[in-house]
């Protein structure tokens, strides 16, 4: 009887259902987007390896979790600073240095060229292994090529697809032009996908000294990292590196560090902490929308009770108990909410993952948020349907039969 009643008022039920669906869509969609972005960033940071950490210029926005207040930026990490630490480092593991030379380069081969969105990174001999880059075809830089700053280049997978039609073997030993400079292709990197709108497949890697000569300036800051063979040596390496880099920077005893140590798991922890408030706000917004939907559903159910007063009287006269009537109306309310929840969850997953595609995230199915959305729908159905159901169950059958 409950399902038949919903079908007989399909337009009214559909409109109420869509109000609930949009509330669930907002809730699941935003939470899905947040989770997808975090998972994508986790994959990106984990590519450094579990046993790596970075040395950052102090005041980097990502690390300055200081209740929204921006800290004063520390001095740049100069090429001299980076190379001095690399030379003096004697602890377990290795120091690797890189330089983000340009983010808007164009790579050309004959008549083929890329869009001006290729990033060029200067690297040393440790960088590729420490950051999980594998060679698909060709080879990596030799030590002599790194030290000599030779015009050799490693191409990302997307670059090869664009200018060599995906033929990695053909690309080897070809001469490409990057920002009016000629480079010989010695290797093609395996595809790693994208994260946070930056695809490692859209990058090119050149020897560090070559990048410095072509793109470097006096105000450029270099990136430093340290990889250790075992995670148990991580804390010791951090302490040793901190002391060593203080000496490199010429800091006196008692002076604060003008740099920061960033472990990939530490960065992710900060990001997750910063998204707690965002998640709470999202759940709050979803609840407000669902409260509005619950009020609308309660109104519809009260109207339904009034319209069906005579039907309720006949049902009671035929032997239906108050419990039967109560369950019937609660079933109607919960059924409408569950349908709205299913539609809302589907739309939320769709919208959330569309957002993550634009920012370079990966597709996920948020089982936790799907469960939360469905539980909230059932609660809305119970809360909004309880009063109308109680009102219907308490109707006097004789008075109800006289209605209309």
C-alpha cells in the first residue's frame, strides 16, 4: 500500500526525492573530491620513497600551518648551498639536487611541437632513482654528462606521444629543440600519470648544470632532498642534515633554522589536518540541505495524511491496527528518502570525480561517504515521516469515515 501510494503521486514524490538527492549530491560530491585529491597527492609524495625527505625554503605556504598567518620567507637555497651540502654529506644515503627551470617550454622535432606547458627540470645523478622515475627506452644520464652539463635530455611519455606519435624507440638519439636550444634524446621515461594538475609525463629532464646555464638566475631557489636506505635511519639522517645545513647556511648557535625539513608523510598529515575543517563544513552544509528536504517531506506527508483520511478510516475499519498505519506511512517516507539518496550518491560520485579530473586527481568510489549519505537519508525519512505517521495512526476510524 505504501509503494502504491508513492506511485500514485509520482510527480510529488519525484520533486521531494530530488530535493534530498541534491543535498546528498553536495555532501558526497565535495567529500569525494577532497578524498580523491588527497589520494592523488599521497601517490605523488610516495613517489619520493618512504625513506626520503626534502629540505625546503622556510615559509613555504604548504608547510606554514600557522592558523592562516603567513610567515616570513627564508632565504633561497642557492646553487652553492645545495652543492656544498651534497659534497659534505657523509651520513647514510645520498643528497639529490634539482632545479625547476621552466614550466612553459615548447619541445619541437621537425614540424611537430608541444603546447607551451612542458616543464623542464634540471637534475643530478641521484634524482631519478630517488623520485621513482624509471626508464622505458634508452638510458639515464651518466655521471660525466651530469658533471659536464651536456645537452642531453630525457622525455616524458606525453612528450613522445605528441611529437613522436608514441614511438619511444624512434625518439632515441633524435635532436629536439627546447626553448631554442638543441638537445639529444637519450631516454624516455615510463608513464607515471598526473597529480594536482601537474603530470610528470609532461616533463623533460636535463643535467642540472645545463639547466642552470640556460635558465638559472641569482634569485632562483634549488630543491634538495635526502634518501636513506632504511626507514630506521630517517631520524638520524634528519638530525645530521639539519646540523650540516645550518653550517652551510652560516647560522650561529641560538639562531632559528631558516629552512624546513619536510617528510612526505608529514606533508600529508598537514594536508589531512587542514581538510578536517573543510570536511566538517561540508557535512554541515549537507545537513542544512537535508533539513530543508526533511521539512519538505514532512509537509508532503502531512498533506498525504489529510488527503487519505477516509482511506485510513476504511483501512482501520477493515482491521488495520495503529502499528500497521504507522509502518505504512514511515515506509513511504523512508522509501522516498532512499530513492533520493541513491540518485544523490550517483550524482555526487560523478560530480566529485569530474572535479578531480580537472585538478589531476584519480577516480575513486567513496564507500564511507556513500554509507554516510544512505544512513542520513534513512534518518531523514524517520524524522520527517514519524510525526505524520503518528498523526495518521491516531485518527479515529469513525471520524475518518465521515471525512468528505
